[in-house]
C-alpha cells in the first residue's frame, strides 16, 4: 500500500506543479519590456497553417514562452545568485573579473 501512495505522489505532485505554472502563465499578462535585461520581450506569434508547417510558428512560440513565463526575473536572479555562490567566472556570456567588473 505504501508503494502505491509513493507512486501516486510521484505522478501527482509534478503534474500539479506543471498545471499550476501553466494556468499562471495563461492568466498572466504579457510584458513588453524587461528592465533587468534592457530589451524588448517577444510577443505572442500569430498562428497560420503556413507558419506552422514552415517551422516559423514553433520557433516564434518558443521565444515567446521563454520570454513570458511567470516569475522569469526571479528565476534568472536565483540562477545568477547560485552561480555566484558556486564562484563561476562566466554567467550567461558575461565574465566576472576582479572588483565586480563585468566584461
């Protein structure tokens, strides 16, 4: 019986987390500009059968989903702080030098 509960939890917990993040992404409004990255974020691509079959739609959708997920800035900050704690010298193509200079 305990093994059955573990199996249900192993499936139900990740599925619930996935569902919560999916719903949050759907309800969350799109952002136009990222202050932390100083760039314009991708907007929702227009769907057409031609763009779907050519692969343009899926490429644009991937960029859109990467730019617009909920809590994106917090996840990026968490990753950066983790990399700093692990004393990485390069984070996202930016090299850290002495006295906190970025190259």
